[in-house]
């Protein structure tokens, strides 16, 4: 299946339309669609790392697509040239703007809502402006409706930095002696000349002074090619220290510099859409354009000018002068201070006290709450005694229908920014909360894994097996983290940005599917090896096999929910087989060599049993509490 999207400008619109490729891949998943995209030569760097697009070409070379027969063409451009080009292509279905039989620019019914508010509106500009002002739908919702997509909130603009861009950002931070723990705020209050969306120089200076005074922030001043003199004047007038990022950055450097910021304060401009696509906290200043269209993806706030001229789209609009600087400052502390929740899930855990005490005794500067989810009365009695003594502990009564079922209930009720998950039959190192939350200072990080460590030594067979498997997992995660590759998290201890997860499937384990969800949205997966979680492993062959087969099955239906071609499946027989050479290097004596051979045979058996259960007997992973007695 071939799908063509035409979106060339404006550059901010190109960025916010980028989610369409992923959405179309998902919608037509069974047909294995190939996504083609025509954009401007200038915009191409914005798609460098977008693996949802199979073929990207600049509009200067678009004639190369004339030989391809498309199943669907989506033209989001209004100009006559692109409409004429579309009308010459071979296709089964056209959505968007085109040239009709009379040679006039027209648009399809699917795109009517959007183009009725545009320059090519059939109602004329006056009526289009009225419709624009009345509109309450976000751009993302409108675009999703154009392609017939209902679950639009699942998708966000996609922009993942390259290794070169990350190095560029790191070099910039190093040059100015900045670190991720600093409060780095980007100021991008200028804008293109089409509408008067810029905050005045006077108000920008006032904003910078207040940011420095109230938040001790490191201020980065951004600007485009036309704002050199503007930024010089801001630099001359302000008394607070400012770091100029330059006004000549291209679309490789500009996103990299925005990625250095913890918070980005911007007008409705390209900078806004790049910052949101990079998952930065954002405050957007809105005047002559539509605030309703601007989706913030729970990443920040819109400060709309208190003016009757808002959303007028007039060239002489003065609404930006009505922006109140106090309104801009108000949400900053909340945006820069995350709420943290440590969630412990437990089922019939007689030794849960150690997990609770390790959660209570964290050495950290961060304030955090502890939520403990329990279905059984015996464990609940232990938890209640702790809750009576410690106000930070909250109890969630699990209905006992399974871990994923309970998590979905908790996700629907809990309001937090960073959610750390662990279990009642393990305990975490005293630095875990501190080091995990610190990793989220990098806004690119969406999900992180801690490091499981066995409570057993290598002195007996099952302790040796546990040490090898955990060491192997550590080696894989560390290597992936260093190369910014995908990392599969450990369910014993992992954390994620809660805003992105409201519900998970119950036929795939939570630690399997959640990292894939973040990777698909463009986030990085982090590995915090210093955050250790100590695990008691199975102590007999029956329990060991039961546990491993359940783990294999918990990954079995992953393909229902994520595109494994773009979000790699780490736990598989093929990837495990590749580690056989490292396995044979692990033993340090003859006895351990014998245990190694037995481990290889046991792993082979669990994979064979998994394949038989799954593909022959149709026995799949089911949500539910599975108790392994020898681990208690």
C-alpha cells in the first residue's frame, strides 16, 4: 500500500503534521503501508530520524513520484502548483486540495473543515476568519479527522535527534558551563513577519529579568535570521546574564539547541512546534493566531493575550502587547518541579516490609509519595501498619484481577509526573529515586530502567544462573544506552513520564509494552545502572521454568500494539541465541561450566515450551497474579 503526504510549509506546520506518518502506519497496519512524503528542501532535516517515513523527497524533485501508483494521496498544501501536480498523479483516493475539472483549486469533503478556514475557503476570507475564530478543535484533531482517525490523542509530532545533534547540544552546554541540573530556559519571543506574533523587546527584557530574579535561570536567547538587531537590543537593555544561541542556526542546529533547554518560552512559531516535538516543557504566548489549534500535549501552558483582537489574523494586530508577564511566570515553578510517585505492586508478599522500608529510606532531595497496591488481606495488614506511621504512604486496594488490570485502575486515578514502578518482593538501593529522577532532567528521556541485581551469590546453580542472566541483561542495556538504541526495561524497577500512559493492554506485560510506547513517540529509553533493585530468584527447576515461560509469553502479543519493525523486540530466541558465545565465557571453573551447559539447555527448553504453548496449543499470556513460591 502506497500513501503520499504533501506538506511543504510553513515549517512549523510541517513539524506538527509529522504525526500523520505514524498514524497512517497504524491505521493501515494490515496492508503494510509505505509512506511517501513531499516537503521543502529546507524542511528535510526535520525528518532525518523519522523511521515512519519510507521515502522523503523535496518538492524540487517531486516529478519522480509520477510513476508510482498511490492508494491514498493527502495534499495539505493550498498553492496551485501542488494542486496541479496532485491532479496529474495516479491514485485510488485523494484527500485534501486539488485542481477540479474547471481548473480551480478545490478540496475534498474529508478536508472541508480545515480548508473552509483557509485562504482557499469557498466562503471567502471574511467567513474563513470567522470560522477560524469559532473553531475549538486542535490542529492534531483536525488532521486526524481528515485521515479518518479517531484515537488522535495517541499521536504526537515526531522529531528524534541524531547522534550529531546530541553531540552539538552537549558541546554547547559544555562551552557555557551548563549542566542538565541547571534551570535552562530558552526565550524565543520573536516570530516570522506574516503576523505580529512577537512579544515586544520591552516585554521580553522584562520577562528575562523576572526569570533570572525568581528562578536563578540560565537564559538562552533564540532568534531567526531577521532577528539579529532585535536580539542585540534585548542584550543591550537587559541587566541579567544571557547566552545568545545565534540567529543563523539551520534546521539541524536549531532543534539541537532547543534540546538543551528544560523550559522553552516561545511565540506561536517554528520554535514552539520543534520544542513540543522534542518533548520540552513549553510556555506558548498567543495573540493574533488561534490558541485552540495549538495542542500542548500536556507539556506546558498557553498564555493567551487578554485582548478582543485574539485570533484576528490581521497584519496590524496589537494583541501581543496585552500579554501579562505575571501570567507567563505563574506556571513555571510547577512545570519545572515534577511530582514523583513510587508505586509498589504486591500480591501475597509476607516479606513486603523490606520493600517498604527501602522505599521510605531513600536518600534524595526530591519529594515523593509512595503508593502500595495490594489485593490480599495478609499483605494489606502489613502495609496498613506502615501507612499509619508514614503520611507519604497511600494504599490502593487492588481488586485482585491481575497486575495490569490493577495498574490501569491506578493510572486512571493517579496524578503525577514521574511514576516509578517496583514490586513487593524486591527492595531498591537507597539512591534509586534520586538517580532515576535525575535521568529525567533530560527531556528526551521518556522511560528508564533500573538495574536488577540478584540477592544470591554464584555459589549454587540457581544463584549462578541468576547472576549470569542479570549480568547479561546489564551488558545489553548498558550498550544500548550508550548508543541511544532501544532498551527493554526491567519490571523489577522502571519509571516513566505518567502523562503518556493512561491505559495498557492486559495481554502484554507492562514492562514490555510501556518502553515501546515511548520509543514510538520519539522518546529515548534510559538505563540507570546505579539504581539497583535486589531480587530473590527461583530456587528450584519447576519454579524457574514457570517464571521464564511466563516472561516469554508476556512478550508474545506485543505486535498487536506496536510496530516491531520500528520498535525492536529485544527478548526473543534469536537475540538470546546470539549471546551463546558470551555465555560460554562466563564460567570461572569446571563446576560453573557444567551449570552453564545446564542453563543453555534449560533456556532452550523454555523457548521450545513457549513455542509449543503459543503456536500449537494456543496458550497465551493472561493477566493475573502468578505466585512463584521459592522467590518469597
